[in-house]
């Protein structure tokens, strides 16, 4: 079955918030190109590992179908169970792939990883930031912690883990 991608307002809003607040990608505030944010339910893999997101330069021949200069695709099926913080780190990771080419009319170009991930993300969040299990990010409360702290029982939870739109 062919992969389909859809535009995502959720990821676009998250990305713009990160661009406005995260010093590592603040230069993107002044870009003169368009980034399009997409989702896919495809379980993409590369070298046997799950691909969480993919940043690509949109080729001229594809611009009729994709109204942007750069696309960021988030593979929702591979990110099931991610916390809000992990989603934020994932989007930061994808945004860090985008560079501005000052020698080519400020067009976008892609930056590769300096290690398996970006060293800045590893320094801030650790190598295992994308691992989903009962572990918590530093200082993070799980939904279960919040519900327990509020005294809610399983039938009266304050917060649920419903899938986002």
C-alpha cells in the first residue's frame, strides 16, 4: 500500500512555537521559504529502525502537489505513546535539519546528524529520548501521576491519552 501524507495543523503550531522559543532554531524565524508539516500513518523504517520524522527539500517537480520548500513528515504510527515533551524534541530534531544557505539566496538546505542524533539534543535530553515506556523525562509527570495526585480513579480520570487530531 502506498504511503499517504496529510497536512497537520497540530505539528505546524508546535513547530512555530519551538521556532519562536528555542535558541537552537531561532534563525528559522527569519526564513524566506515555506515549511510544510505532514503526518503519515506509515510505519517507515530505515536500516531496521523506526523513522520518527523526515525532513526533505521539496523538489521543483513536486511543488504542484506540496505547497512548500521544505517538508517535515511525522510518522505517527512510530510515535505512538510519545509524551508531549518527546513530540517537542522530535520536532526540534526535525527543525534542526533545516539550514539557511547564505551562499544560495538564503534557500533552505539540509543539515545531517553530527552523531546518530544531534549532539545538542543528546546533551539536553539524552540518547534515549525517543524510547517509550514507563520512564519519565526529567521533571515530567505521567498522566497516571497527575490522575493519582488528584485522587482520580480509573473511571474518573482527569487526563486521558486520546490520540490527537
